[in-house]
């Protein structure tokens, strides 16, 4: 459930009516989470609360978006909510993996919150194993999208204008029966479950994902966030996903915490 920040003297829960909820799936390469980091840091979003759940591994750390020594000591936890009313944008950042068998309870809690907060739509940033693509998915761009039926009616035409490629369904029984097609997102974490539940509950949801492999996934995060920006126009940027550009010198602001993505350097004394 959502718990608003208490800045002293108490604070009422923010009003998210008509807002777009942007969130990551905890998926291969943590690409969605890295992309969300770029959005929060670049737009200088304000933390407005926490998403309390027992479905995620507990964690606590310093402020990942620290800009000065004064705010570097602020604490952050596994699921936090940020807001930017001027763009009608609310962001849920997830920083730890899911506890086993807790996908479904989390999805139920999240979608219940989406309904109660009256968010207009949900945009889920995700990723999928590149090595498990079928022949059709190997062609062209590594980026894909999915829309629930309710959102398809509203923005389906926009996706076609952007020349985006919808996530293909694959054969349920390859080599045996190629006519029965299913949605398959290997490495996508909660993506498929959250999408199918949103379809059945009439929630407007878009999934934006990138095929990738584990490793240095910072370039993948830039590609995914630029893909998102083509649609939502969060910032003015000349970077285009049409040529798979991953130029980190774009207008996205890299958060201070990224300096620690691969740990500290080797100590000279070791040699």
C-alpha cells in the first residue's frame, strides 16, 4: 500500500487522478529500473511516499539521487514513489528483487492502488532475454510494446504513427503446433502477469521493453528511456531510437548512485 511521506506535522496523500504511473519490472539486466533512475534524476522528481509491501526483499540505503552532501544521507528503501504534478507523472521505483511466489500478491496490491489513486494509465518498463527470441523477433529493432485493449483504443494510432513494433506472440508448442500463439516474455519478471491482469481488470497499461543480455546494461537503459520519450515527450531530445542510438551525452541526467554500479575499483595495494 502507498504511504505518503511525513515531512513533519503530517501530510495528506497526494492526488494522482489523471496521472500516468511509470514503473519498472524487475527484469533481465535491470534495464527498466535504470531507465526509471534516469527519469527521476533528469526531471528532479520529488519523493512523495513509499509503497509498503512484503513481496520485495527488504533493503535500505542512502539517497541514490543525491546532489550534495546535505541530501546524501537521506535514506531510501525498496519501493518509493516520486511525483511531478506539472507533467501529471507519478513514478514507482523498485530497488530489490521479488520474494519467491510473491508476484501475484504484489500485482493485486499494485493494481488495487492504481484504481484507488485514479491513475489514468500505467507504463511498465521491462526487458527480455535476447537469446530467447524467435526468428521473427530477431529482425529489426530490439524494442517492443504491448497495449491493453482499453489503452489500445486511446493510443493505438499513435504507436502506428511512431512506427513501433508490437511484441509478437510465439508458438505455444514450437515444431509441434505453430498455430497456437502465446505471449512469452522470458526474463521479464512480473511483466506478463501484470499485463494480463491489467487486461482482465480494464486497466490502461502499456509495456515498453527491450531485448537484452546481462552485463553493462546502461546503454540498454538509454535506449529504453529514449523509446519512452518518443511517446510521452518527457524531455526535448534529438536522440532517436530509429537508429538504436545509445548516446549517453543526451539530455538525460545520470544519478550519482551509478558511480557504484560495478563496485569500487581495485585497491592499488593489491598489486
